[in-house]
C-alpha cells in the first residue's frame, strides 16, 4: 500500500474535512476523494496502517507473556471500557485511554472508545443488517420520537452500493422487514445449529434461524483476501478479510491522491462564520504538542462517533449558535439510544458426539425479529421488537473448572471436545427519549483541558418489557427445540453495553425538533454533515453500522452534487 | 541448586530487574530439604510449593505431560505478579494460608507435605463445597456470578495455564493456526482432539 500523506502542514485549506476515521469517516473520505475533493481526515489518535500496525495478529497464547492477561496499570487505563470484558493483551492497544479521556456517568453507561486511525472499525462485531420501513416508519406510527425524514427506498440503492464494496456474506431470506443485502456466499451453520434451525422453524412458523450476515469476505474482493477462520479479528486482519477503514475505505481514498490524514488531531470545535452563514473550518488541538491550529474547507463531515460528534457540535458555539452548532431545536445531545444486551438463554444439546467442526468462524446465528411486525404478531406489552444472536459449539477444556473431578483421567478427558451447547442472546430496540442525553461537563476536563461529556441515560419501561419478553422467549424456544440444562439470564447491563450508541443529533423533517435534515446536513448550517451514529432518529433492533455506511455514502454524494451546483 | 542454573532460570522468568531478589530467595531456599527448583517472582517459597502441589494434584503427569511438566505453577506465579493488584495479591496469600491451615487441621500438615491420597481427599471436599461458574456468553458470565471461592478459581486458572501452554497447545490439542476454511459438520474421528485455539 502506498504511504498515507500525513503532511497537513503543506496546506491548511481543503475541499472537505472529515472528522474521524472509523466506519463512517472512512466511507466519507473514500466517497469525497473519489469524487475529486481534496480531503483532510482528522484523526485524534495515532496512525494504524493495515497489517503493519497489527502487532498481535499472529500471536498464539503462549507467544504472549501473560497469555492475554493485562497488568493492573493497563486495567486502570481501561477502567471504563474494560467492563465489556473484551480488552486483553491482544487488543488493548486499540482501546482508548479512559484516564486521559474521562466522562461522567450520571447514571451507569459504558462507553467503549477507540482513539486511533480506523477507530472501532478494527474492533467491531461486523454484523450487518439492512433496516427496513418497519424501522423507518416506527416513530411516525407509534408516536415516539420524530419521524425519520427518509424511507427504505431512499437508502436502498446506497445499501447495495456500500455492500458491493464492503463485502457482506449472508443468506437471502426474502423478508420485507429484514431486507436481503447484496451477498457474498454465506458461512456455514454447524451440525447443531442446523439441527436447532430445523426444530425451531417447525415449532414456530414465521420464525427463522439464519447464519449471521457479516462484513467478512467469503470470496476475495478487490485485492482483499477471504476469511481464513482464525477468529482473531480484533487484532487486525492480515488478509483484510473483514471490513475496516484501515483495510478497505482509507486505502481506496488514499489511492485517489486526494487524501491527507492528520493523526493526533483532536477537533475542538467547528468554526462558524457569521457573515457567510456557514462553517468554514475546524479548530484542532495537536494531541502531542498541544498546539491549537485551524484548518479550512468548504464542507465538513462529522464522523467522530455518535457521542463525540455531538460533543464537538456542543463545543462549537458562536453568536448564531450559542448552545452548540445546529442546536436551534434544543435536541442536540438528546435522544440517546443503544440496544439492550446479554439477555437470553443457553442449554446443552444431546447427541452429535461424533461430529465436530473445522475453523473458528467469526460469526454466529441470527433470529430476525418476529414481534410487532403486523396485527397478527402485535404485542400489547411493548412497542418495537428484538432479534437474537447466538450460536452452537462444543465445550472445551474450560468447562473442566466446573466438573467435580480432577487428576490424570480428568486431564486427559479434557483433551476431547465436551457436549454441544447452544445459546441465544437478544438485542432490543430502545426508544428515543428526550431525557436520555449527554451534555458538556466543564468541571471535568480531559488531558487537553477540554470539557468532557456527562451521560445521563437509562432503560425505561418499554425496554424493560422487551427484555422480559426476550428472556421468556429465549427460554421457551430452547425448551421447545429440545435442549436440556437450560439457563436463562438477564445481566441487567446498563446502556452502552450494546456498543451501538445512536442519536443525540437526530435527523428529522422539522428543524424545530431535529438537528439534521434528510441528507444528514445540519438544518441551519448545511455544509456540516453528521453521518455517524449521532444522526439516528430511532434505533431499530438490528445492528446499525451498515446503515451508517449507506447514509454516509448517500450524504457524501449529495454533498458533491450540491458543491457542483454551488449550493454549499 | 547450582548457582549458575538458578541465575539463568530466574533471569529467564522475570527479566533482569526482578532477578536479584528472586535469586536471593532462591539461595536461601537451597538450604532447605524440600526445595523448589524455580525462583518465584511473587510467591514465597512455601506459597510456591503450595501452587506446585496444587497444579500437580489437579493435572498430574500421565501418558501426557502434567501441569508441572509445562510449568503451570511458574506461569501462575507470573500471573499473580503481573496481572493482580495489591489487594488481589494479598487475597492469594491469605487464601493459600487458609487452605494450608485447613489441611493442617485435618491431616496435620500443609498441603504440599501431604501424600497423594490425602491431597485427593482435600480436593474431593473442596469440589463438593465450592460454588460453580455460571455459563459464559462471548467470554463473560451470564447472570449474577457468585464468588466461586479460591479452590475453583485456582482450578480454572490452572486449566488455563496448562492448556494455553505451547507444549499442550501444539503437540496434544489440535493445533491449526490458519484453518483457511470453515466446515460446520466434520466427523470427530477426522479431527481427534479438541482444537487448541
């Protein structure tokens, strides 16, 4: 790969500035560069070049001194995000420093951040599902939040567009509420997953169990290799087999010659020009030197991640926008959403002892939403719905800890795979509530003396009712498909655990009640676009990243068209 | 113990910075009869003997290597030293002390000095009285995990230390670092042992 141009000193003025280089920022950079715009990507962390900067990608457990464990000092550095249980010796370097970047939990909220080039696109779960009009019409139909300014038909071609480039593997199902993507061949279900699928679909007509739809290549694409089934994705993939900004969109942007990426650039605010009535650039703090600098451009894409983009807008005050850029409605910072997480059931599957699998598939099964689709499936306990992720496998030596046994025979028995187990865990849609919010905290400053965020968010009655149903349904489904030793669970995780933060700068039709218009432009400052999770008007129950990609590509093309017409 | 060997081992284990105090404790230990042949980084010699005896009772050598063969005790000492905070380290020390006191009460000696039969009786008791781990989803326990106690916790760590060692991971489990494909249903007879990764 050609080296990235990081010499932003040469030039302080660009056609476009993109704030952030994660999933949506990478797409903004690619689309803007490919359309001929000289684009500056500002990344608050360090450069992470594909392959070169994946230090743990090939390490076996015994290659690491602590075989995955981390020191008390590193645990402290990740004292907030570490609650996820996902941070270890293999990927610690891709997680943000919570000590340097504090935030305040008015109510418990886990905020997982990744401050480096590529952001959380290195770490994400890669599950990709299209949203449908069930989602885009939901607010209008049940009166929660405000209406989305778009419908499925507006975004459908952009889903196809990004899927063809990102590479999504999966199986077509023909469901109108979970539209099929442009798919690469699906990964395979294992014996027990196939067995459970058969029983489940027979017991529950209208419910489906499918292989997860994921941004992993099952065939080579554009010079990227296919998945090798090592399941070491969060260390960075040497084959470029899963979608990340580092492996996919940023190299494409770079190939145009139009990209400059400036690392260690913390965007402090967007500069609004009162006379021109638009944004003219951004003010940054160099994270290494603390130098404050200004960069200028005709359009600005805000892709810092849902809460960070909103933080930047809140911090961008001017005579015209005393309460934050684009905050005429007072909705900036409000309507924060996530998905509920880790509520479900698991059990043991009898039989199949003579069967095993080969490869470590970085993917599981999915059970699409089946409630509140129509009159027939309507629930009187809650609005919206949920889907399940899960999977089957054989227990390994770890299960030995619970066996009431020890000694030589015990040890040797653990060399063989144990019983088959199967689990499902639900993800429920969260409603947009005005009082689930973030706001600037000027009492707690970060390492660079900047105000931080306070997060005040909680699950309310509808989410609790959905979670209750998830647990009951999960248990019942596993019982009816014939599993034994079933354990149902609700870990009562606070918001943030879904790592699907959405909202706080929502799209809407009416500038009085929303921050962004139907093409992700700040209503009253149209050359500022926000296309990450902040823009979401509702949360659906399916994973949001694919929708960020599609919205970003769509908005970038709109920006280019408008620039050509001199409308921005 | 040969001084040169002792120096080599402790340096290998802990890096030069920690080699000096370790070496000191090792030289001290050479005076004793029932001595360790490795230099702990965190544990005292008596505590280290406990850990060695524990992992050996749990996973003794058979036709396949035992926990001592793959240095599981040495690894656990390193885990205590490098991943535990002071409070957790104090807890390990206290729990080993408690465990040994129970052994003294029942069998008149600390755990490391018991014969295999007595050790097995202790383990049997501990198995019966120790709470269990909740199942896990994506690496985290589901439901509210009650403390499992020192015995089961150390058992779990011993299994980790043993099965994540190179010797077991490469030669005894089924090692396939780059599978290249996923096949959902393969006869177990074609594969044999559990995948190591």
